[in-house]
C-alpha cells in the first residue's frame, strides 16, 4: 500500500471515529486531530494543530494532557479530564515506539463522558438519600427516640428523657443544668407537652435578657397608674400568663438578688400581686428552671440564695455537652441537613469526609452551633456537595488529616485541582504509608498491590521525599 493511500485511510479513521483521536510527536507537538472533537475543549483547530500539549497545559486549555502523561510515563495511561467548557472527558493514550525502542508518537482517544458522569453523581446522591431514609426508618422503629423534636440516640440522653417524662405529670420543680445550647429549653418544652398542662400556656422567660429595672413589672405585671409610663389598663405579668400551664425560667442564675427573694415567695405561696395592686391572686403554674451556671458555687459565693436553690433543685437534671454524647451527633447532622434542605427547597449533601470531620468535632457551642453551622453551609455553599474545604478553618483544623486526604481525591473529580498533581500527591501518601509499614520493597509491593520493580521506580520518583530507597534482601 502506498503512502498516499495510508494517509487517506488514517485521515478517514480520525474523521469518522466517535473518539477524539489526537496524534502527537515525541516532543508533544499535535500532528493530527479532528476539528469537530475539539469543541469539547472550547478550542478551534488553529489553537492546537502544530502546538505543543505542554503549552496547552500551561495555558489551562488541557488539564492535564493525556499525551503529555504518556510521553512522560512511556506506557498506556487513562485519565478523566474536566474541560474549560464544563465537560468530563475520558482520555486514553498509547505510546508508539520505533524499531530502536524510542518513543516517536503518542496516540490518544478522548470520549465525552459528561452525561455518564452526571448520572453517576446522581446515583451517588440517591444512594446517600436512601441511606438517610434507612437511618430514619431505624429511628422510627425505636432504635432512637424522636419525641417532640428531641432527637437522641445516646443512652445517657434516652435515660434523661425517661426521667423527665416520668415526672412530667407531677408538679415537681425541675432544674435543668448544662452548658449553653445542649437543649435545656427543648427538654423543658417537651416536659410541658408530656404534662397534664399540655393544652395550657408554656411561658418561657429568659432571665438574662430582662433589664433589672423592668424585671418586677415584667414578671408580676402592674395595675393602671402604678408608675409613670405604665400602660393605661395595666399589664399582665409573665407569671400570670402562665396560669394553668408551665413557667420556664431560663438562665435563672442571672436573677438579681432582690428578685430571687420575690420569686421564692411566689414559689412557696403560688400567689402574686401586681405592682400597684391591692390584692393577691392565686396562680397555678408548674415551674421549670434552667441554667448553665454552677449554682452550688454561686450559693457558696453568696450570689444565689440557698433557700431558693433548694426550692428549684427538687429534680435536678444535668444535660451533658454534645462532646460527651457523640452518638447523638450523626442523627442531629442528618436531621438538620434534611430540615434545612426542606426549608429552603435545596438538595445539598455533605461529602462523607465532611460528615466525618463534623462527627468528630467537639462542638463547644453544642446543638445550637451544629444547627447554625449546617444551615449556614447549606445556604452559602454554591456547589451541591459540601466538602471539607467549605468548613470554617477552626473546624477543619481539628481533622487528623485522613479526611483531607479523602476529599482531595474527590476534589480531583470536581476538576478543581490539577489532576496529575493530586494523583501524585495521593500516590506519594500511599507509598509513604507502605514505606513506613514494610521492611522490604517486596513487602511494599504486596501491600500496594503493584510489582516490586514498580515500587523501586516509584521510590526513585519520589526520592526527594523518601531519601535512600529500601534495601532488597532477596
Ligand atoms: N435533642 C435535640 N434534637 C434536635 N434539636 C435539638 C435538640 N436539643 C436541642 N436542639 C436544638 O438546639 C438548639 C439549642 O437548644 P436549646 O435552646 O434548647 O438549648 P439550651 O440548652 O436551652 O441553650 P441556652 O442555655 O443557650 O438557653 C435549638 O434550636 C433546639 O431546637
């Protein structure tokens, strides 16, 4: 067959193939390719024919070039490329050697895989959703409690709920202790819901937010003309509003001393008198209090009345910090991801590495911090998958590195990093692990599932990182 016929055949193959066939010489100069196929890279023929693939890489038009990889590795290779035009392309390259064994050409085939890739992503998301539903079904089957929006899985919280719900129908005063954001108000509301007062008001008073000068009038109310600026018809106080129901005093440790004495009297007598009023009225309420302060210490220091403390302390319940009941963290994350997605009609998911970091985080701000962070991440992350890189650095910094390793691999799939560098980085870390754990290159080969010569090659490749290579006793 003469050269002209061969040339025509080759040209026809390139033109009619479903793949983008690209041929480069030993220097990476593009000799042939079909113009139609380069549109996926957002390039026109004059931008690549006769150009070097290295140059195209530098210009960010190919990231990375399969032909460049084959030129370097001198063996067939396959990569996924994320193009400037947003396509996902699978490229496979083969070296062509002459009779002397020198590499003279590289032939590569590229196929647009965007639709398959998207389907795979959708499938992964569906898989995660199904897992989420499975967890929910398990929860509903009783493995966890889901009661009055209280989600608990830990044994300690299940016991606490059992105790408080056990006394919910009595009128015993309950004191909820624990750091901020652990769910004291939530538990208080749940006690009310379980009590016989369920249909009556639940009045929540945050003692730290009412200025001392207004406290008395807010709590006890006042009669017409009680003081300058008082409302014309007087005002019902918060205790009066709780008549028949539950009065929940949050941050009770913040109560001014003078108010402590008045509150003690109300608790003992269940009677109040409005400011400027002439007669006392009986109020039927159940009292629940909460604080994140150490009341014992405050009593010792003389800033909290001992007699009031005894009154409030009838059933003390200590709610532990989230870091002391880590089993609750996964269901809380799942719940708030689902809840926020539903609330804003979104479909964001947490990458498993992100999820792992959050599950192991200490959560100093407890459930409130968790709830706020999940909501913020879902609202402010543009991508549908939330990666560790989206987490605040204070949380990312707590990770031991394993998750960072996992997500850097995923980032490569997102095309946000240079694929070649990412793969090299991952390879280097795996080889480092093998290097630390194995005595010989044969053991390393077994450990890594590659041949021993490949181990030698890779150790040489990263010699700056490892120093001298391992000795081979065999
Ligand atoms: N077990 C739970 N399941 C789901 N959400 C919860 C749970 N416990 C608390 N939360 C949520 O966490 C947030 C903080 O809870 P809550 O206000 O009850 O804490 P707190 O201990 O009373 O805080 P503070 O001491 O600051 O008043 C709320 O948005 C609440 O809905």
